[in-house]
C-alpha cells in the first residue's frame, strides 16, 4: 500500500512537471488577434488606466503587420515563427525638420520565452541632411528572463515570464521589467526610473 502510494505521488509530480513544461512551451505569451483587448491600472505620480487593443492588420511590402492601439497610439508588430518584431520608423528632429532613417524590425520577444535566455540588437544609421552629418543610434537588449508566479489584483498567475528590457535611443535610455502570462500576454510592467507600475485590470483574448 505504501509502495503504491509512493508510486502514485511520483506519477502525479511527474505529470505536474510535464503539464507545466507543456504550458510554458505551447502557450502564447504575446497573443495578437484582432479584437484582443487589455486594460491596465497605471500607478505613479498620477493614476489612470490605459487600454491596449489589436485593431486589425495591414500588408506592407509583403509583410503582414498587426495594428496595436496603445493608449491612442498605433504600433505595428510582425509575428514570425519564434519571434515577434515591433516594426517602427526611426527619425530625429533637426533644425525643425523630421529626418527619417527608415523602418526597422526591432526584436521585441522571442517565442516561446526560455528561462535564462537573452538577446540584443543595435541599429546605427548615418545620413546627410542640409549639409549636416546626422547619426541615429537605437539599441535594445532583453535579459534576466525568469519563470515565476505573481499575484495581481487577487489573481494568481502561474508560469509567468519576467524579463528585463533595456532600450537606448540616441542619448536616452530606459529600463523596464515586464511580466508575461500564458495566453494572456503582458500582465505587469515596471519602469523604475519613473516609479511607474502597470497592472492588468481586465482582458479579452479571442479564441
């Protein structure tokens, strides 16, 4: 009887480990589908709510891009096997003119996330505008990827990945921490320098 109980316990633990691993490897940590919607409570110097919604798709130069409205600003994301890229235009303001350096595909998230992984990408551009030499630098790095659990608004989230994202644009840099839950996406974000915290208040993810 004791031997059977011990065997059952081992099987239960093994199944739990397998299910946890399966969840982490097959879940979508960045679900992009038209109609998906997230609302966050933002706390800092001022408290307010911000809404993120996937509003549609468009095709640009053969690429299918998701249109994501972030607090009234449209951002563009590309999903490919193993990666989600943020598609953005880099520019600077120079003597009253907006000078574009073109479109970049910023590696936003590797999918699925894996504990301990890291990646970075640097973009350097040079241009001549009205006789002046212009330089544009953009750098993004993600590290400190850990698997954890977290409680937000009394809701316990398991198999959550926390990442540290560093973005350097010209002379400005920012570090933020993001928590991503399976089949939900972003559930929390912290920007320590600004003492700002986002926490998920509600979400609708279409099946």
